[in-house]
C-alpha cells in the first residue's frame, strides 16, 4: 500500500465515521427528547464507568443498563467487556 493510499483511506474512514455520528444522533434524538439525561449518558458512554455515570446523572443502574442494552440492540453502541462504547472512535 502506498503512503497516499493510507491517507485516502484515513480520509474515507473519517468521512464514514462523521456520517455514522450524524445518523446515530439522529436515531437517538427521540430518546434525548424523552429524557435529556440520556444525551449526557450517550456522551459519557465509553468515557466513564457505570458508577461514575450513575453519580453524575442521578440515573438508576437499571435505567443505564437498560438504555445501553436498547442502544446495543439498535446497533448504536457495542459492548466491550463489562462496559459499552460508541461504534466509532473518539
């Protein structure tokens, strides 16, 4: 693979990840309108632990787990070990 090929692939990956972010937030907009704390939950997903999120947002552990499970079922997050992450790199 030539150096220019890597650069082009990195650009394509960046574009695809941007489109993925846009579509993910569009999909989650309904959830965010129902409960504004879910927006912050999504923002913290992959960056804070379950207990840190619980303390910050004052959400029950069940709400967090059920929400992540719902988002995983919809393909918006993925489970990695015991936690969840967004499906794109940050």
